[in-house]
C-alpha cells in the first residue's frame, strides 16, 4: 500500500491504541508509551521509521478529523513526546 493510501486511513474515529509502561519501570504512570493496536494501516505507519511519515503526520494536524489520530501516531513513534504529554495530565 502506498504512503498516500496509508495516510488517508489516519482518522480520529478509527484509531485504536493503548499505553504501556516499560516492564522494568517501578512507576505505573511515568514513562508510559503509546502502542498503536489498529487498524493495520496505522500500525504500519507507526512502524515505518520513515522521516517522510513524520512530516506527513505533522501536516495532518491541521485537519480536525485526522488531528487526534496523527497526534497519537506521533506519540507512538516519538516516545519522548509521550513522556512530555503524560507529565501534563493532571
């Protein structure tokens, strides 16, 4: 499947994800990471490791129907942003 076709599947109403802590972490809420669980197209995007995918996901942040899914995918790809986001969850 081409990148454009995968990106068209990035939608707020279909993304599935979970957060997990590293197995060796003594903390239940710190250092959690986002794991994409579905649909398969979004799992593929998260696993590509492509810089082009990152750029395309940033562009999707402008579209309300895709912004949340793009943000979740970016958090799954860049684990540092997950730490920053989770530290602000009151």
